[in-house]
C-alpha cells in the first residue's frame, strides 16, 4: 500500500515590504495573502503559474522566496524545481510555509541582498556582502557561480550593499575608477593587471569572468550574457611588461546598476589589508572582517579573514617556502655579523628542513662570564604553517632575569633531537664548570644529559614530576586526594632537611602506599633538596623562561628566518636595556638580591650568637642553628640552597665584624650582572631581500618540512601557574570515579 503524500499549505504574500526588527529579524508588512495547497508531488512550474495567476503578474519576472523554519533572518530564493523540493524537505513536520512573491521591480531591490551557497555548505562559510541591518538573503540559484579554483565568486551591487546614507564604500570605490584606462595601458606584471581590473570592477559595479588566463595573455568579458564589455591584455613584445591590446568599455547589460558583482578572494582581501597589517602586526581576523564589511560591504567569516591575513603576511614578509630556501644564507649572515656565534642546521635526505640551532656570541659570552652554571631546558610549540617545536636553553642572570643561551627549531620533541641539541649546546658553551640542568626526565633527556654532559647535575623539573604522578594515579583517587599528594610532593622537594622530606612522603603514604612507593622510586636524589648535590639556587622547575616564551608567541607564526630574527631583535634589545639600567646601580648586589639580604639582616638582629670552636657558632632564636663560616654552611640549609647568607649566618658575621657581602655568591654581584650583558647582539641585514652572490649559490638547498599545521585553533603553551590537577568526574551515589549517578551501574 502506497504511503500518503504529505500536504502543506503555502501562504503566498505579495504587495507588502520587508521591515528589519531590532534583533535583526525580518517582518513582512502589508499586501495580500492567499493560501495554496501543495505536496511533495507538486511541480514548481505548476506552483509558479498558479501564483502568477493569483496575483495577476508575469511568471517570468516575479521572484519567490521563503524563510527557513525558525529563522526570520534568512530568506531563500526559489528559481527552479530543485529549490522548491528543498523547501518542502526543510519544512519537516511544519504544516504551513510563508512564501513571498515580488514583481520584477521589487525583485531587483531584494536581489541586492546577500547571496550564499546551497544547503550543502553553511552560510557562514561563504564570503557574502551584508545588507545592513538585515543578516542574509540566500539565493540558491547562484550556486554554480560561487566556488572556483582561487576563491569565492559572489555577485552583488557595491553601490547598494551598504545602508542608505553610508557612502564609505562609494568613496573607497571612486579612487579605483581609473585603474583601467584603456588600450595601450601598461603594467609590470599580470598580477598587477588583475589587481587593477579587480578594483576597476568594484568601482564600476560589474562582475567579470576570464575566458583565457595564463602566463602569456588574459581575456576577460562581462559576466552578463550578451554584454559586449571585454578586455584583452598580453605581454609587450621583447619586454616583461603587460599591455592592454583591446578593450570594449561599454556595457549593454544593466549590471552596473542591477546585477553588479565582483570576485572576493582571499588574495584580494589580503592585498587590501597589507598596509594595515604592516602598521599593526597584531591585526586580528575579527577586526579584519569588521573593517572589510564596513569599507567594502563584504562579510567574511573568521577563517576567511584569518587566511587573508596569512596571504597579506606572506606578501609583507615573504613566503614560508622562500624562508627555508634562504636559511643557509641567513645562517652565514648571523656568523658574519656576530662572530663567535654557533649556528647550524641539518636537512633530511630529500633536502627538506630538519632542525636549526642558534646561539649568539653575546649569549655564550654572557653565560660564561656572569651567569650561574645553571641551565633550564624546556620546549614550546610553534604554530607556524609547518609546525615544529622550539627547544630552549636559558639561564638566570644575577637579578633572576631570564637570559636565553641557545634555542633550536626541530620537527618534534624526540630523544634524537634532544641529543643533537645538547651536543650543539656543549660545543657552544664549552665550559669546564659542572653545570646544573633543570629539565624534564622524559623524551630521553635523562640518558642524553648523562652522555653529552658527563659531569653535570640533572635536576628533574618538579612540575613534570608532579604531572607524571598525577597521570599515574588518576582514576584511583579523587581530585582532593590527588591534590593533597601533589602538595606533599612539592613539600618533600623543597624540604631542606631529611626530617621534613620524610614527614612529607609519610603523609603521601597515609593516603596511598602505592603513591608512596612511586615517590621513593622516582630518584629523589634528582629532585629533593635533601639529596640533590648540585646548586639550583632555589629554582625547581624548567619553565623559568616565561619572558622568552612570550617573545616566541609573538613570532611563532612567522617564516622561520623572520621568527629567528624577531627573537634576535628581542634579545638584542633586552641586553642593551639591562646594560644601561645596571650602569645606574649603586649597590654591590643586584636589586632583588640586595633586597633579600636586607630582609635577612633585619631578622638577624634579634638572635643571640655563641662561639663554639674555630669557625663554628651557635645561633639562638626561635630555634638553635649551627653556622660554620669557613664552609659557608648553616644547619637551616638556606645559605647552601640560595647562595645568600641566611639570617643565622648574618648574625654570626656581624658579631665577628665581617661583611655579609663577602659571603654572597659572586653571581649575585652587580659586577657579574654587568659582565653578563657586556657583549651585544648585532643586527643581521638583508633578511627580507638578501643580496645573493656567487658564494651564496653554492649553499645547501633547503625545502620546507613535510609537516603541516592541523585544522583548529592552535594550542598555546600553558602558563606556569596553570593547574596541574583537573577535577575528575565522581559519582555521588557510589563515590566511584569516572562516571556520575545517572550512568552508575551500582544498583
């Protein structure tokens, strides 16, 4: 038995007008209304004839539109049977549909409202001009003209795309009226000609299409069928110039006033915003879309504005591909302008980029002369077109400011890349001192550090250690229990004495014996103050270089040579600024260390000092501590851990008439600080437009890596204060983890 055909009532309205409400929705006021029964078997031609007879108008000239269900902002045009069937499918369980009939004159007015693609593509994906204040009118008859190989093709009337009284677009268009002047006009390239033609079409309000478009000739005609407007341009013989050879400048169509349109491509938008992006590098895609809509009557969605920004950036800074090609030249220029710098790169067998290491001479010299033998190893992601990871080695100056020593761009954080980075780092710093590294213990770092720097101390980054503990016990314990264990782990790490360490891990044992075993087997000699033999100066995590990462976040989207040069510029500026500032200092220690010493001195004045023997003294305050002046040691361990005399040591030194300044680490002195910043980083000229000579041609060929940026918003590096423990789902019924009471299986 055949299923019954579903019936609908089409309420046909004509003679009224659309009014825009405050919320942007449209209302139809006035006119006449008639009801027509339709069903899934109704043909569009029959429906159209019945409507024409009902309103006594021509079926060939009228326009038929309807609203999407529940959406009074979007009008859909019906121009063929497929559109009519699609309307019936949209209706679903709805019994009625409002259909709006307009004569040819009214249709012309409404046709200037925005058009978009078919239901196969969301309206937000198309580049559409907006009729303010209404949101959109979708014309599905133009589907075939919307997508081509280089962009979106949207037809509209530039002169009427903006609200009445807003002539901003007209002013923008007027300056382009004479970009095409006629036969014999010459251009330096076909791209210049195409851009001029684009602007000309906007100014004169018509759409065009290419009949021929190659590297030798371009033939363009008006998009309206039968219109004689056309233009032909080709290369001028024996030159590289492009010349207009033929042009018919007359339109017989009414495109200039009615059916106007032009091609809105990402490249065109990129060219428009180029100068503004140059002045404002942080020009946001949202602001780009707002400006293009206001000035040219075109609406872009976020991704289209973002891609246009990418194109504009490439026009200003060169392409990512060219940047890799220029990498050998750039590396040679760094070594030429900054002698003593270590800059190396490697390629894969197919000549694609593999990794790049950079350490400026000023960084190497500053680390060797004035910084503590302490290096922080960390990573940060690069969200450029070809992705990658930045490996960094940073130190701390005498005022605990970030001092970048070396960095590398690699394809991924792997054991092999870390081993290579450490080998290059060792050749750069080449110091005989025992260096303390604060770094992760995963990705082969534990093994590589021991192999490359055979005489170093490796302090496990406490943050990475806590994250691993949290991952390993997640699912077994509640959020609160894990938070207590992480807090106890930190307390154990910072505890200066064995008693404090033991007390903290016993607290972990009280919650979970398994977690206690995990902690005791995690090699506390690499992270606990009680056992660690190296000097960390109270630093426990590897993500010390937050300022450096903020520089990277400003430059990570740039082509590789430009990104490195931006970082070089930031480092150059910082070195100069800190050198000038430190020349004004009058204290023996750097400001932050001077402040700490004065605070400890104030506390020391209330202590009682007893001389025990030789250089050993007992200091009585809230507790009794033993100070050995000759060994720079106190039983509170603060002197050893920080490099500054503790309050107990200061009490002894003042009691025996010695200056506490003579017992501070030399790395905290103003003199050492100035030595850190005594060398300068020099500019690297011709990064944008290098002057290539014969020697440059012999350099290695480098092509972009095969990696590409995945879709979606890039993930940025977490700030240091980010919460390690994220609250897990807990059932209020059975108290189990990983589910709630609705999905609980406990009966």
